[in-house]
C-alpha cells in the first residue's frame, strides 16, 4: 500500500502537524483542458464531516494538510481518506460525496458559468464512495472513475468501487450514463456496471441487482437521520407548514445560511468502522 507523503515523510509523521503551508508551485493532477481552465473558478464547496484521518491538497500545492469540518474546497482540490478515515463533502444544492477508507477524490471542475449555471466534475482516483446527486441549483454534476465518466440524468444515488484496475458502479436510484473511451452503457435503478479501466477495449458488464454491504447500510441510516434533522429546520423555514419538503429545493438556502451546520441529530450514527459520531 502506497502512503501519502509530504516531502519524504510518511502519513503517520504528517499526523503530528495540524496544518502545513502550501509551498509547492507545481500544478496538481486534474483536468487541465482549456474547457476547464477557461471557466470562472468562483465556487467553493465544503467538507461537512471528517472521521479519522482525512487529508486535503489545495490548488497549486503538492502538500497535504489535515482536513477540518467546514473547510472550503475549490477547483483542483483533492481529498484523501486514510485507512481509518471517512469524509463527506456537501455541495450547494445538497448533493453529497462520501468517501471511505483509502480513497482519493479530485475536484476537477467547480465552475460557475456566466449565466449562473454550476458545472461540477469529480474524479475518483482510488477507493470507494457513495455519491448522491440532487437536481436543482442550476447545475450539472459529473463523476469519473478511472476512464469511465458517470453522467447522471437528474436525481441519482451511486456507489462506486475502484480498485486494482476494476470499477464497480451500483445505481441505487436514478438513471446514469456510463461513457468510456470506446463504449457506453445506460444504467437504471438496481443495475451494476463492472468495467476494466486498464483495458479500454474490454466490454462493459451490466448486471441486474445490487449488493448492499455494511457501508451502504450505514449510508442509509445516516440519510434517514439527516432527513429527520432537516425536517425540523425546513418547518422553521416554511413557517411550520406540514407540506412535503424536497431538500433539493432548499439546498442553496440551507447552505448559504449555515443551517446545515446546526443539523446535529440528538444521537450518534454508527460508522462502518464501529465508531460513534454525530450526524453533521
């Protein structure tokens, strides 16, 4: 297993330091195409939860620093969760990206177009995570894993695993288009894509059915608790109305006013690692 290092020091040594000044001048890995570079980089999303050891690499730096809750992430940032780590990133409209241990996620594009639309492109370099894409907020969100681009059509809930050159993407909800160098596939609810990202010519395998592991069950519990907490604050925003509330309709409002910070449930959520921490 390759450890994240900073100037020759291993990850355990890095844990002795709370934060490190970004002194590197080299451009970090990411999408450097003109399409990405020409877009205004006016957005910042935030880390909404940190468990264990989680590191962040800022733009224009090769150094890794400790992640903290509410730390802003800009275009060209990267987040890495170590073996005991878990991270959650929240976007303006309430969409989330959750990373498990030994996983790295790059924020290739976080752009705000001149017409107000948001464009988000993520890249899972290694490991596993769950990505919940919500409609609304005048934006589109794409995610790449290996050489496969996953493009959701509206609301989607995807669990991805990328290890040893193999990608497994399970669609729990929504419609997702998988686009590779030489082929593509349409995925619907309860479909699983298996792809060999090291062999672009290998045919995609799409199967029916998904397998819920402990990670997926934990994500479900966390979502239920978050929804309960959100409901209390949504009532406050709507004057106590009991009408059905769609969180994606209020994502920007909650995000900008900091209501998400106060969505702490009165009980802890058990993590896949057997630890306890509060929701949000």
